[in-house]
C-alpha cells in the first residue's frame, strides 16, 4: 500500500506526516484491498482543508473532505468517515449475491 501525504500552501511537518500515516494505515483493518492512500492538507488562512483519497482495487476511489481549524482533529474525523465508508462497501460486496428462491 502506497501512502502519500502532501500539503498545499503549507509545509508538512514530520509530526503531522507520522500522525496521518499511523491513523490512515489502520484502514486496512476494515478493507484489505486498498492499493494507495493520498492525504492532502490545504491551508487557507486559519482553516485547514483535508482531503483523503483511498484507492481500492476494482472500485471507484473513496474521497473524504474535511475542513477545520485543527489538523489533527480533521485527520481523526476523516479516518472515522472512511472507516464507515469502507465497512459499508465491504458489506455491500459480501451481500450482493443472493440465492434464487
């Protein structure tokens, strides 16, 4: 799995990169066919906009956009949303085949 953490209009510190990497790599618990994850942090004034793109095999990417004043809180909120999205996607794939009655 590839992990890319990048920033727009700001420098990404090692602490932010490590925190985002630790949180985002836990997503493989919920869905194991993740090929790559991109974390993009944009700073516009006092508000940070966080975008996380999860590329999954044989499916469209899952994209989450969060904005807030604290980068770490935005990362936590994005990971929570992605956990729910990936769990729902996995259940949808498991339950798509029904037996003919």
